[in-house]
C-alpha cells in the first residue's frame, strides 16, 4: 500500500507494518552519524532529510524501505 502527497509517498505497508514517511528539516542522527534517512521500527516511521534533492530522496526512501523488508 502506498499513499502519496505532493509527489512523495506518505505511507507504505511493508509486510504487515504500515510506516509513516516524514520529510524533515531536522538533522537525522543514527549511531552517532548524520544520515539522509532513517527507519524507526518502534515508531513505525521512516524519516527523510529535506536537505537532499528529489532524486536522492527517492534513493534514500528505497534504502530505508529495504531495512523494513
């Protein structure tokens, strides 16, 4: 299941879990490193940095989806 807004996916169902997708201006830190995106399994949320371009955002979203698979 995909739900879109403004050309960007807003929700995605991976197996039995639905994740909210959030584009954020906040710095994303994972294991002490700044990242372009992250997946929070406990919150069912994927976050993508707004500081990257549209093409890189799509690649980053696919990367985070693979973590959820």
